[in-house]
C-alpha cells in the first residue's frame, strides 16, 4: 500500500497536472478565450484597422491575465477563504486612498509607477469574497434573522457609496446590486426585501439631490435623448444609429461607418458592443450575448453543484457579477438604461476590469476543479 | 445527516436561485428583443440616419451651354470667376480676419452681410468652409495669394460666371440668369452649394433645361468632426448644350444704334456743354455711353425708343430683334444689388420691357395691306375700284380725316396704298366690314402668339364684333370700323406681329412664323391660302410706296440697280385730335410733349425682285413713319445687303 501510495505520490508531477487539467471546465475557458479574441478584433477595428493603440495592449494584457488565471486555478481554495477579508480591506483602503490622492480629475485611478488601476473594479471581487466568508461563518439558523444582515449592509454600502462619490455611478451601482443579490440569494427575508424596495422608492428624491450634476443630466437625457442631441444625448443617439444601421448581417468587419468616422463615443471602452453590432449586425450582437449566456450559465451550474457554502456564494457572486456587467453595458448602449459607465467584460479596453474578470474566472475554475475532486 | 435548518436553507437557496435565474432570463430576453427591434425592425430608419452622418452631398453644377449668333459669335458664355472661402473653426477671430482681408482687397458690403448670415446659420461648430465672396477679380486673387502666409485660413475656389459679351445689344433676347433659391426641389438632398443659376428671362429661361445640362453630385465622407475623409464624384455632370440663334450680331448692333439715333445727331459726352446738360438727365440708357444724341437745337435728347425686327421670309429666322432702351444682362451676373435693380425697375422708359414682343402699338397705316387684301379676297372691290378723297369723310355727326388735309382726289387701290390715303380705306372698310378685315388680319398673323423662344410675348388685339360684345357688352359701331381700317382704335399689334404679317405678304405662299433659332432643316409652314394675284398686286403697291412719284417713302430709296425695298409707312396718332385743334392748325410733332407725339412705323421687305427679308420698325413717339421709320429701314437694309 505504502509503496503504491509512494509511487502514486511520486508519479510524475506532469501526470498529476494533466489529470487535473482534464478536469478543468474547458467550456468556461473556451468562452473566455473566445471573448478575449473578439475583444482584440473589435479593438483592432476601433482603431481603424490598427494594432495600435488598443488591440496590441489588450492582447498582451489578456494573455498575461490568462496566465494569472491558470495560476489561480492551481492555488489551494483555502487561500481565498483566508485572504478574503484582507483583500476586501486592502481594496477599501485603496478606494479611500483614491478618493484623496487619485489620478485625474475624476478620482478613479491609482498609480503605481507605470501601472494605473481602478480599485473600484477589484472591489467587486473583494465584496463577493468578504460576503461569502461572512455568511459561511454564520450559523444556518442565524440566516433567518434580520440582525446578522447589518454587517453585510455596511460591507456593501460603504464601498458602494465611496465609488459613487468618486464619482462612478455605474461601478457603484454594480457593487450595490451585486451585494444585494448575494443577500437575497442567501435568504434574507422576503418581507424585508419588499420593505427595502418601498423605502428605496420613497427615498428617490433624496438620492436625486445627492447626485452630481452630470449624473442627473445623464438620467434626464436617458429619459429623452433629444433634449441634448449634440451634448450628452449624442452618445445614446449615435450608439442607437450604429446598432440599428448594422441590420441583420452588419456592414462588414472594419467597415462600420459610425465607428470609422468617429461618430461613436468611447467606442473602445464602454461602447465597444456598438461597434460589433454595427459591423456584424444582429447575428454578431446575438452571438456575443449567446457566448456570455453560456459563460454565465456554466458558472451558475458550478455554483449549483457545489456543497461548500463559501464556494457556493463565491461562485454565485461571480456569475451574478458577469450578468450585471453584461446587462448594464448592453442595456446602456442600446438605450434601455442610462449611460452610467459599465465596461463589457473581456472585450472593452481597460486593464483592471480585464484582470478582475480573469481572476474571477480563475477562482470559479479553481473551485470547480476542487469540488470535482471531492 | 443534515440538520433541519440546513435542509431549509438549501430549499431557500434553490428557490431563490431559480427565481434569480428567471429574472436574468427575462432581462437578457428583453435586451435581445431590443436588439432585434433596433437591428431588424427599425433597421432602415437607422441606416438612413447613419448615411446622413457619413455622407455629405454636394451639387456640382454643370457648365452652362453657350448662346451663339448665326455666325457663332458669342451672346452668352461662361467666364472663370474666383470665390473666396474662409476655412472656419471655433477658435478664429472672424471679425479680425475679415478686417485684415478688407485691408488688402475690397469686399462689397452685401457679401460681408451674407457671410455673417451664413456664419450665424451654420449647422454645427465643426470646422467648415464659409463663402466670403464670389466676386473676386484676378487682381484681388493675386493680391491675396501673395500674402498667402498672412491668411492661412482662406482658400480660393473657381466658379463659372455667366457673361454676355454683347452687353446691352441683345439683352432682351438672351435674358439673364439668377440664383435659384429652392434647390432642394430639383434634387432630393438639401444642397449646400449656393452658386447655381437658372435662366430667369429670354432665351436663358426658355432653353434653361438644355443650357443647364445635368447636375452632378459629389459625395464627401465626413467624420464626426467635419473632416472630409474621402470625396468622390457620385453622379457625373453633363455640360449644357449650346444654342445657336438666328441673330446676326453685326446687324443687331447696327440696328440698335440706328434706332437710338433716329434723326438726331451724335455728340461726344466729353463736350463740356453736353456735360452740363447731362446732369439733369435721368434714366438715360445708351448702347454706347461715350456718346449722346442731340436734336437740332443742340439739346441732349433721350435716344429713340422702339423696336426693329428683321426676319427671313423663307424660314422665319429673326436676324435682328432690337428693343430700345435695353439693359445689360451682365449686371445680373454680379449679384445685382437692390439699388441697381430699383433704378432699372423705376426707369420711366422701362428698359426691361422687350418692346419687340411685349410692346403693343396700334399698327396705323401699316395695316392697310391687310385691309386691301380683305377687300380683294372678298371680291367687294377690285384693282380698279376708285374712291374720291376730299380730305375727310363725313360720318354721322363727326368727320373722319385723311392725313392729307386737302385730300388726294380720285384714286384707285394702288394709289391709295402708295399715298396711304385714309379716306379710301374708310370707304373700303365700311364696304367690307370689320369681321372680314379681322379675319384677314388673323390670317396674316396678327392677334396671335407664336411659338417663339421667348415666353412673354403679347397677343395684341384684333377686334371684331364678337370681341367687342364680349369685352364691353356693346355692339360694334361703324365708326369703329372706320378707325380699324386705318389701324387705329382698338387694334393693337406687336412689332413681331407686324414683321410676321409683312413676311407672309412677301412670301405669299406660306404662313411664316418667327423663330430665334437657326434652323438647319427646312421647316414646313401651313399654306397662306390667299390669291397669288391679289398678293402680287399688294406687293406692287408696296413697291410704289418707295418708287412711286407720290409714295410716302419716296425719299428713302435704297437706290441701287438690283436691290430695292418695298414697304408701307405708318404714323400712329397717340392722342385724339379734336375738331377745334384741327381748325387751329396742327401743332408740329416736335413741339408736343414726348408722350403725345405720334409713333413712327414702317414695315417692308427687300429685295423687291426676289423678296428675302422683311422688316418692321417702330419708333415710339418718333414722329411720322415716312421721315423717321422709313430711313431707318432703308439703312438697315443697306447694312444687311452690305451696300
């Protein structure tokens, strides 16, 4: 036995690695890679058929992010549990730091020499981790009561409001919605949810007063883009024109006139979906939604199968984060939601969100791998 | 073994999981529907909007066709014009730039005003080109081009400008072009090009579509910031066709000067006495502004006004069609300003009126051939019928006078035409009746609008019993027939109708109608349907007017062996002469105020041996047909036959 065990133990690391690798959820990996490649292609087109300034950088970031993702897959799951609170606190400190020493007139970025990053993106992951750990520590019975939810509320709204005050309404709302969805998932009383909903509706005027002028404008313009067709409504109008003019099959790769002639605002970041819709039409935009749906469903499937409460909440949170990214972004570009600033994961240009997403997928794959073994 | 609460938790978890999944499904479903709606259902609307974003259409005007005379001399052509354009952007201090440009060249105030209007009405704040002026001379261009470095923000562009090298001479015929304001009616897109002209008058208007050619379109691909990325010709232009008119500019120029001169003398404006007089003369329109006309008392007079038309009697081609005073169509090409326009419009001599075709005059004695033909054709009179003229015809309570106070005595038809005896025609008119006379007049082309290439012709009036009844509701009286028989009263004709009438008499076979276009093939005309013998007789009588001993125009023979003209004079009374005035003795024509003087008319043809050209001369308030109009006609024929 011993010998056998030893033999097994000394069985080449390579073999263990391959055995493990086989068990990775390759569907998620393929979806991720596929979306990343689409992102590179779209950015190549956004620059008018050029690798510079976005496509090349995006590719490099994506590849390094993938390596990071594979490293995370083979880390012990315990690590996430151990460091979750630390990660959250670090993110929070960074957020507060950014609030006072941020780069640029809108304080979103933190600068480490050559690397600039947005702590608010990482905060999304931090929040999921800390909530998962918190609920995992609670006894099952406590979950039925209201009292234990007070701390999570603080954990959600503190970073949420800091981010909104940066000001970054899109990311802030994502954080809050994400947190609330997790609370709802773990079983917060339905009566309380309805009560909160009621309070929220009543406090809308109060919230409205707290909003910045540009945020108010965005919402007003969302309600009627024609108010300011050359100003803030311009983005929505031009974006709708680009999507609508794509038709069924689109104008062809690199042939989107709206993007090529710079009618599209922010075509390389938040409005990248518009470019794809214009060049590849309805078929193209539905394909993107389909791939994302496959990815999200796969993640939820992982979450559904897992026994460990911590992992379950963690994976669920990540899945829901993807869903929020997708709906906020596409809803915004096709005029269903106000322009709040939400990137399309893996496709939009922007390092922090790309790394956040790849780390998150790494965590999902990691948990999937461990749980499979059990 | 699982705890009870554990089970409960799992239950909640899966319930909430399913609920959230459903929610997500609904959200993604609605986003998909939104995309379907935008891309599949409303696709066409957005495609159009995208196109509007992407492309900017510009009209490319074709080069307008030329108008030429029968010898291919240029009546209307195109000249290169230079426009000055400002490449505008937000940061510019426009006022300062304009001031600096104004220091170098002179820009007229209207252009500057227009420029500011354009600046105010521009659609967006993207850099764009704004027209400053279209009237840049070659000199201005070189002045500015030298200082190119000082003015990086301006650009020159070439455009075509319509020119009429003959100036005032054929202004009424060529007409002019003007800016077309509602271009979007011609083309679907809103045009951003403002330099398109269309014909507004004369041949320019009539042949506008042929002359204009086909507009092309240029399609610019523009970025959101207004930069032009790509520019291509979307539709080709087709230059307009040239129009060759039947006019002979040499004759036209001569005729205009001859008409203006009348029986006056030419004198240079440099003469200091003349300069003094010129200060008080307004509305003076001259073909040549270096000379003015003076009468026998050495007083500056207005040039004669009226019309001369020369027509080929075989094919109806008009060789010369002069209306004086005229206007210079070139002033319309230079963006006519309001001052100039009101000056022309309010000129008491109405230079814009094309007297040849739109002016109506009583034909006076020139109608007598038609009356004679009506009499002969009806058989009521023949060549030998004689009437006695004692200077007037008593009719009812009033007397109808002959122009010769003492009468012509006993004369036959040919003598009556030769001497233009009014009494003879009164007698004859009463016998034939107005309806027969009117019928003959219509046959000879009076009271008719021809298919001529200028739109605003007058119809004139050929009165008959029915016409009077319809117009006034009163019966025709015999006295009115007497007036009509000598071309007075209701009857009104245009100079063009008079020359057409003469052409038909001279041609004898066909109902010639006039045209301004050189015909290269033989046009077929309807038969005139008048007895050849009668026509020959009338033509003989018209010869007698010139060569006869007592002919009214016997002093103005051409006087060569081969070529002589035939014709008929006419002196048209403009105001009624009362019995009292007649007894006092007539006031001489020259002593009456201009407006009350007689019109002098002459119609004729030449050569007598083989008629080729017909002429009509109308000199408004010029005096007698025999002393003013006949010599003009003779000189025109002399010039025409190069004698």
